[in-house]
C-alpha cells in the first residue's frame, strides 16, 4: 500500500502523463487515457480540498486544460472520465470557500464558495467556464452516430456532472445491497 503520500503523488503524476495523450513518444489509446483519469480521480479523493483545488498549487487546477480538452474527444469513455474528474475538482474548489454557517444569506454562501478571485494563473476561470459549458452541452447532446443506449447514458451521466459543475449541487446516489442501503452525497464518496 501507499505510505506518506509520496507514492500516491508519483502514481498521480503517471496518470496525468498518460491522460495527456502521448506517453514516452507514443499515442495513448482513449480507453487507457480514461482509465488514467479514473485512477487519478480515485487517488484525488484521498487528498484534501486544498491539494486538489488550491489556487496555483492544486493538482486538479493544473489538470483543468487537459480535462477541458478530453471533453471534446470522440471517445465516450474518455469524455465521461473527464467529466467526473472535473466534477470532483469543482466540488473540492467549493469546499475551500465559506463554511455553511458563514455569510449573511444563502446567496452569499453560494457565490462566496470556491471564488476565482486571486486564482493563479488567472485564465483558469475561463478554462473552467468553457469546460462547464461543454459539460452542459453534453448533458443534452447526442449525435445520431451514437446508439440510443449510448446517448441515454451520456445524457444521464453529464446531467449529474452538470448539476455539480454548473449548479453547484452535490450528487445524490443511493446504493442498495443485501441488508442495507448507503446514501452517497459527494463525488469523493462515489
């Protein structure tokens, strides 16, 4: 198992390199890029919000341009993995803002969380906004070249991602198993 976070960091570095599309001078298959993003997301759940989404220091913030690019790829699995990673990064960003008991009203609390003021580099807000727009488009889009089941799955998945990325709403999933149920209410838990 991983100890002291150093090994996790090196695995995340590898995932970031593989997800980039070229690794050691070779093109990387979209399915492997998607698996690398899924692995990165899983490891990111072990980090605190600042390590994932801190201004200029967060691993997820550095990954935003890559995630935005992956949302435009033709491979559905890669788009889905990028959307989920983007939702996780945004959820961590929201966690950096005001606590629930701070702020004069609900509007102050909502718009005070995860502010982009002082973000380094400043263009990250624009990168995030364009990625959020693409997630919103994918939640209603489906080309005729996709099967009906694939279109339905894409819309469903990206509606969940858009709820977090566009509307700042946490996911709400319930997993049933023999003897009980578990309610999952964050991308970290899912």
